C-alpha cells in the first residue's frame, strides 16, 4: 500500500506549510513514509477531473491512500462532486483519508462492519455540505466587504486600505489585462526555471535518470534507484514512478536550452 500526500490552496497568499505539517505528524505517528507529495493552487469549486487531484487518483492502485489535512482540501462543491470523487476512488479500490475529520472516503470493507457504509455516507454528506456552506459564507463576506468599499468610494471618493494605509479611489485594476497576466506567468516561469538550473540535486537526479532511461529501465526502477542513492525531488521528497517523466522533461527543457 502506498500513501500519497495531497494539498490544495486557493490563492497565492496561502501556503501548504500547515497542511503538510498536519499530514506529516499523522504519518510519522503512524510510522508511515509518504510515497509522493502533490500540491496545487486551485479553487475548491473547480471540478476534481480538472485538477491535480485526478492525477493522484489515477496514480493509485488497489489499497493505496491519498492523505489530506482536511475534507475541504478535496472539494467545496457539495455532495454531487463528492460522490463523483468517491466513485473514482471505489473504481481504483483506493481511499482518501482526511486527518482532521478522521474520515476515509472510497473503498469500504462491508464485511467488517455492514453499517459502516451507511454511517460514513451520512458523515460525508454532512461534511461536504459544511464545506460548501463555508465556501458560500466566505464568498458572501467578500462580496459584502467589496460592496462596503464601493459605497465608501461613492460617498467620499476614496477609502483607506487597512493593510497598507493607502488611499484607494477605485476597486480592481483595469490595467490588469491578459497581456500583463501573461507577462506575470512568464516571469514566474523564469524564476522557477532559474531555481531548478541552479539546484544541484535536480541536475544530478536528471543526469542519473537519463542514464538509467538509456538502459531501458522503467519509471518504477528508476525511482527506486534514485531513492536508494539518497537523491530527492527538487522539493526534497522521494521519487515515485510518475515523477520520473516530469524530471526528464524538465531537464531536457531547462538544461539543454539557453537561459531564458
């Protein structure tokens, strides 16, 4: 059985540190070493089949687990989307374990407890509804706050931002267009690429992975070999089969081309 960590943040202001800490404490106390870590910045209202979560589920085999800090990291879209995710898990004979709720979604052993499916279903429905309600409340509070600022602008011509103390005369940024967004994404990509090019662990892992691939070794064997050599991913985690093609693609792109 393999254990994969999955974490999701909605915005750039959030980070994964607290989620990972919660999951790692649980795994360490259980004597479990994670077989891979998957992270993504995506809103909880995006369908699971359009997110990194689907890749993790697809990677799972019978008996594998995906461990998350809490249920809301899976989805905030309510029961319908939750049931779709559960069906995907049941098809793979895998589970998602939510640490804070102590709840497992997916494969259920009915022979051990014939009532467990019913009780877990009721608990899951309640938690899924709560996650959606929390999302709706956050959205309502945000809209209310924006409406209040807009009223201040209409009344006084401005409002004072609490965080910066600056005078704000209009909401949003009309100049923040697609071209500026594209430039921002390109700048972020350049920063990430520069970090990888200067990361000796990444370079060494890429070289060995390419060498082993040339010997016609499969992804599982390459991952095992890199792990046995004490090498890790750029983020410091163990290699899994799915990370080998990405490592080689990134290395081919970043180490064989001119600097951006």
